[in-house]
C-alpha cells in the first residue's frame, strides 16, 4: 500500500517561522492568520509536467490551497527528484518543487492510463503539461478529448517555444530561453562572454507567469462557463521582464550592451568590496539617493555638476562616481558601511550567500524561510509561500512526497475497485 497523504492539520502553517511576528494588517498592528479555507480551496489541478516551469506553476497554486495531483510516469519519475544534492537518497530539490502535491503514477501512453487521465480531468479544473506539441494528441489526450471530458477545464501547455511556429517541436529548456531572449547577451562583463544564470531563471519566470495565466483563464471561465487553453512559451516571459529593449531597438536602433554590474541608466550602481573582504551592492535609481550617496562618500561637489541631474548623465561619468564610492567603502568593514548608508537613507544591501539569507533578521521577520515536517527527512527548511494574504493566507501542508505515494488513494476516490487497479498495474499503466 502507498503512504497516506500527510494530515493538513499537522502541517506547517503559513509563515510559521519560530519567533516570527504575526502578519500585520493595514494599520500595522499584528494579527494572527485567520482560520477558514485558503484562497484556492476547492480548485483541483493535475500536474503532468516535469522540469521546472510547469511543476513550479502547479506548486504556486497548491501553496494557496489548490489540490494538486502530481502525475508521474511509473518508471521515469520527474527528473527533479534526481537534480542537485540529495540526502540519504532523497532528492532535496523535489522537496521544494513537490510540496503540497499528492503523487501518483500513470503511463499516459497506455489505454488504461489514458482512460484514467480522462476520468481525472473530468473532476479537475486545471491540467498543466509540458510535453512537446502533438504528444498529448498522439495519445488521444489533446484539447479536443480533454474538453469533451470537461468543458470547464483549463489546459496550461508550457513549452520552450509555444505550440506554433518553426521551433515549436524542438526540445526547449530555460537555458535556451535565457540565450534567445537577449538575457545572456546583456549579462557579464563588457569584455567577457555572454553569461547564463546558475539557476532556472527563465523557468521560474515562466512558472510565475503560468500561474497568473491559469488564474486569468479561470476568471474568464466565471464569465463564459467554459475553459480554454493557455499556450505558454518559456522564451516569452523572460523577454518581457528584460524591459524596453525591443522599443529601444525599434525607435533608435539601440542594442543594449553588456555592462557588468553597471547600468546604462544611472550611476553609481555596482558591487563594492569592503575592508573585511565582503561585498555590498549600491543602487541610485532615484536622484535623491544618488545625491545622498555622493555626500556620504565625501564628494558633495559632484552633485552640483550639470550632468549629475539625470541618470544617463551620471552613467556617462560612472568611472568617476564608482571610484569615489569604491574608495570610501574599501576603507570600512561591511557592517560599518551598511550602518552609514542606512543612517544617510541611501540604498545599500550586503551581498548574501544562502548562509546569510538563512540568518537574516528581515527574512526572519517576514517568515521567508519556514520549517516543514517531512516523513522522510524529519524537518526541512525551505522558502515559504510567495506572498502574504491577510484573509486567506497560503500554507505549506507537506514537502514533496515519495514517487507514487498516493496512487491507490487517488484511484480509489475515482471509484476504481482493487481488481481494476490490479489490471492497470499488469498493463503497466501504473
């Protein structure tokens, strides 16, 4: 038998970090998170996707109360279970990505697997998938069949390049989106190579966008009574967050160059090494902040220069401004630098690694890292739900479950008898 799903009553509540304050209301007074159903309670999501955008979108929905059923191949689990470090053979990335999901196995390419999926779809609100275009159709599980089973269903299709176009059927990963969007071209030092991020940036942006798209489609369903298809191409959301590059090119022929940590829009803006060998980041997007920084570092006279009055003017004199800021910071320890900037109401932040994040008082006050009980690892600390809601907060009810842990429970809820489940196992559908 599979393990029972964790009891929600014993799971970690939203932002349940030791010594963290209660969530403040609009007046700033703390209050306890109210009881009652979560914002997305009653929403059922089938997560058929793998690595990483589709599954993370489903996680975000589950964090705010949606019932998420993770459907994995019986013999080829979601590869995220084996990505990155593990402990005692348990993949740690999966504990984050699989949280708040019940897990079942199903081979969708088999007749039995197809039939079960259609029965599940009839009970669901959302299906999230990231197979290459045409794969679900080949299995008899395309939009035509799914919407016939449930006209109110929303089908979120998350692929590298979308459902149409010359690249639609190519294998697509976030790395390719980071390359094709223009992100890598503007990242890195001016005389260095284009630089890729060391984490799933494009996938994560696409996941956030997919969750938003799903909720938009569900809002549309409230008016029309019918579901629809979400076509999410991973190459597009990251293109949007890169800002006005297409407008600049269209109107001016301007191609943004690599500038390292500097900005073409303002200065000083960079990372600076402190006397104790640590690093801080300084930003001066606002004119008033730029003035405060230069007064703090002993160069008030530059604020009177005509060019200092605009961000682009300051950026043109970045060498001079950077030298002044870097010299002042290099003579002081990090804590002294941060304290001085804060006193001057200038914008600075220490550059953290994960050890600093886990110990930071601000993250602690927000409850950004929380402890989650886990049947395999005991307790796991991970990022909390993405934002705070004052009336219907999200919660991490459990961390990622073992492969197929809830298969029999889910099938039993569909009304399948033991002999039917046994037949599906003999077929290889489970």
